[in-house]
């Protein structure tokens, strides 16, 4: 089984990802297990909570859904349908 998940930090940052082991992945995001020190979630703190997830039979399906949720349309869907998402903010482009 593969999962697409949305986690939110205490400072309201959002991260969308996919994994085959959601519990272990959350531990890595929260630095309970060794992970990359320069990752997005490592830089944003270690108080991440799962606010949404979906299960899929194949990794390909999970990757497709992850890509969809990361799109503008997908982020709009999350804001409208997932209680607790206060704000999804995109960083401004760097000129």
C-alpha cells in the first residue's frame, strides 16, 4: 500500500508527499528518525501533524495523486475540503 499525505506544521506550513510507510515517514519529518538535515520539513521545525491522507494500491497512483495535490487546482481543493488548513502559501518567485 502507498499513501499520499498532507502534513502541517505548528507555524501553518504545508507539505505534501507520498510513502509506503506513513508512520515512519512522519517520524523522519519530526526528526525522531535520521533524515536529511537540509530538507524543507527539517528547516521548518519538528511539530508536523498529518491532516490528510489517501491510500493507493500502486506507487504510480500515489505519485500521480501527489502531483495533482501539489498543483494549483489540488491546493485549492485542499483548502476547500480539509478542515484545519488555514492557509497554503506559495513562496514568491525569485527574480
